[in-house]
C-alpha cells in the first residue's frame, strides 16, 4: 500500500542518490537496490518478485539520475566522448544480458550475488587510491569486451555501472573527474538496456502489484527521480572541490558498507 510516509522516505532516498550520482558517477543503484528491497514489502509487494522489482526500478531511476548527472558533467567538460564512443556497444549488449540472467536465477541468490560484486568493487577501489597511472591503454576490442562485462554485471546487480566504470576508467588513465562524468553518460545507456529487459520479462508475471510497468514499480520510480534530478547538480559541484584521493576514499567506503549490508541481509 502506498502511504504518504513511504513516499517521503523515497523522496529523501532520491535526494541522497542524486548527490552520489553527481559526486561519484554512479546512478545510485548501490543505494536504491538494498533500500527498495527493504521498503517494497511495506508496499505489499510479494517477496518472490521484490528483488527483481528492486533491480528494475533501480535501473529505471538510474536512467533519469545518470542522464541529469551526465548533462551537468558535460557542461563542465567532464565527459570523455572518445571513450564513450568505444564503450557504448558492449555496455548496451551487456545490459540486456544481465537482465536475462537475473530473470532465470532463483530470487534468494540475487542479494548475496549483489553483495559479493560490490565487495569486490570496494577492495579494488581501496587498492587504487594511491594509483597515479596516466597512460591511456583503451582500444576498440578491449573497450567492447570490458563494456559488455561491465554491462552484464551491472544489470544483474541493478546498478548503472558507475561502481565498475569509474575504477575501470581511472585504472586506464582517465582522470578521476572525467571518469566520473564519462561513467554517468554510459550508465544512462546501460540502465536503459537493462530496464527494457526487466520490463520484457515482468510483462508475463502474475505476481506484480498495481502501478507496475513490467518489473518497474512506478510510484517508487517517480518519488526517487523527482528529488534525485534536483540534487545531482550539487554532487557535480562537489567533484570540482574535493581532491581525487578523497573521492576514491568516499567511493570505496560506500561500497564496503553496502556490500556488508547485502551479505548480511
């Protein structure tokens, strides 16, 4: 049941997600998925489809959040168009693949898979904090394979890919601020392909509540997106103030906390 209190909680969640999207180049799925997994049963949604709906709704939110963040980053020249051009084909393909894999995996396996993915990302980011590598080594083949892999994993976890793309781009010589901005652009496309896959699979489910579009729960989508668009600009401004090392530390700690929470769910 949709209540005023739950809507307010989702709007507040969207505000936090917007700041993180602009600051760290993530679409917010790392926050949205575990939050919705906790909140959706309060809307009366069946536990058997709660995880799929959390993933799909997260990806739908990321389309809006990352698009807003990418636009703001583009305005301050934080998007590397050259890199985007080579990553897009693999990322879109991977987004579709991840949604298909999530549909056929048993629901109880999805939260620990999500937690393990995020834990690995946290460790890698901690290890890269002192990295100063600046040589660009991205090629066409490498970009396609990496993009497809990142897209698959991200869609499976209901995230926009920023948690994978930012460290990947930074490790290949893209300066942290440009990695964040470029990630935002790619995340919007990845989330679109992943969401369409979840909508396709959810269309045949009999366990979905009212106000659903496939596995996307529209009340949660609109509440989160309404505030995240407004706050993403604040996150972008913070990237111009905070040093790169601080950005990496914030990113790594956030990932670690979310991973622990999902593994203990």
